[in-house]
């Protein structure tokens, strides 16, 4: 699927469906766009060696959603974070390790989180985060080569800025 068709499809999904269903519906269409080897220009696959880089691919004219390519150099780890808006993403190239977290139980410090699940996502894999909470995660490129992921976020990423509300500290899980 080419980018124009994908964005038209996402626009229709965001307009016609309840927001809590949108990330899952988008995830159903991401494999088609991830299969397009010509999706990104060479400059959209570049990043500095010491941090990840976000490249805006499409901004919806109605500010309903944004499509970004995120380039992950070897070994890069994002902070543990949650989101301002909904999100669906897929791996375009390489491997992304995602760790999901829960808030620490009985913690006075709201910004502590415990890991609950870790998965390696490879090229073609798609994921979506729940709307309205439960979206705390960390992303990591565990390999020695760059990885690229395609993210679809609610809203206009230029106006919203980084789609992060809180950054968390990892705490050991208790049994």
C-alpha cells in the first residue's frame, strides 16, 4: 500500500470510529504499508548515532493523526514513558524490543513503574497501545544495526510535540 492510500484509510478510520478502537484498526492496516520497500526516502532512515530520530512522513490536515518514521541506532533505548495520545506502530526494518510497564503498586511516587512484559518485534510486526492508560513502555534497539519503526499517533505531532506525558523510573517487580 502506498502512503497516500494508507493516510486516506487512516483518515476514514479516525473519522468513522470511536477513538478507543482506532489504534487497533490502524494496526490492522500497518502491515500493508510496512511491506512497501519504497515507503521512506534515504534521508528518512538517517539518525544521529547517539539518539533516535523522528521524521514526519505525514500530518493530517485536520490534525487527526500523524505518521512518523522513527530511526533507532544500534543499542539505543528510549526512556520509560507514557503518551499524550493514542498510538499504533510497526517495525519497518530491524528489531525493536518493547517492554511494557505498570505503575508500582502502593507507590507514593507515581513515576515509578515495574516491567510486566517484554517482546521483540521484527520487520512487519505491528502493535498498538491502549487508549486512556496502560500505555507505559520503553523501546530499545537490541541489535548492532539501525532499526526503523513507523508510528501513527493521534493529533498533529508538530503541534503536540513529543507524544510523552511522563517519564518513569524502573523499579524491580515484587513477588
